[in-house]
């Protein structure tokens, strides 16, 4: 663990909490893309399957459980509890256009052709583009609420901080994972591009 | 490239 990874994880945690609190306090999920949240739930589910096979640390286990639980809680709020406030007319991104290419790419480019490894790789590829339905929705409606911008900023910072973490780990442990690094850079560029435009 | 045996990142 280093400072970049810890602050990255905390930014990720903060983003999720901002989103949940926003929906809960305003009793509304207006402006939030349910499609992006579906993609994040798929990302966490396919990445954290190793929760039952591999133990890393209490921190690792607790964070994984939190990310899984919060992503399903967010889906529950959007699609069931506050369904009436969900802006589905503006949430029209076709997620199969992200899921299928990410899956095919995971089958072709991975570290090992095993069930867990391919799904882990798929989750990395899918995460890098999972925010697109949300960015598409913001660009369609013209403006994001400030709280939605805070959410996007915290979520974007997380992968940017992970890039610093990967540089640090390369320097100190000579450890690197090209799949995570390339996908992480793509992900960060998408967020930067969005913040540059808006 | 030395891939992690255990994936310790989130």
C-alpha cells in the first residue's frame, strides 16, 4: 500500500458515497445514468469474484464488499425506490456496444485464458468506458448538477491516482500490469476530456 | 512483466 493507492481508493469511496447521499437526500436520481451504474455493478461483480477464492487483507476484503454492496444499493435506488425520478428518456446509451467489445477484447488480450482471469480483464476494460453513458447523458441534457460534477471528479481522480500508484510501484517493486495501466490511462483520458469540455 | 500472483489492487 502506498499513499497514491490509498488516496485513490478513498476518492473512489467518496465518489460512491456522494452519489448515494445525493440520491437519498434529494429523494431523486435525476441526472444520474442508470446505465453507467449497471456497468459499474457488472465491473465489480466480475472483478471481485476472487473474494471467495483469494484472501489479500482485511482492507481489501472490506473495500470489495463495500463496492459490491454500494453498486447494488445504487441500482436499487435508481430502478426501484426512486424509479419515478429516473430520467430514462435521456439515458439512451446502448450498453451492449460497450459490454460486447470489452468482452471480446478480454478473450483476445489477457494474462491467462482462465475463467477468473478473463472476467477480471473484462472488468478492467469495461470500467475504463463505464462512465460513457453518464457523460453522454450530461452532454445530452446540457448541464450537470454541481453534485453530479463532484461525483464525476472524485471518480475520475481515483484512476488518475492509481496511475501515480503504478508509477510508484514500478519504481519501488518493479511491478506492473500492462492491461490495468493501458485501460487506466484510457479511463483517465475520458474523464479529463469531459472536464476539459465542460 | 511480473504480474501479481494475488491481485491486491481494487
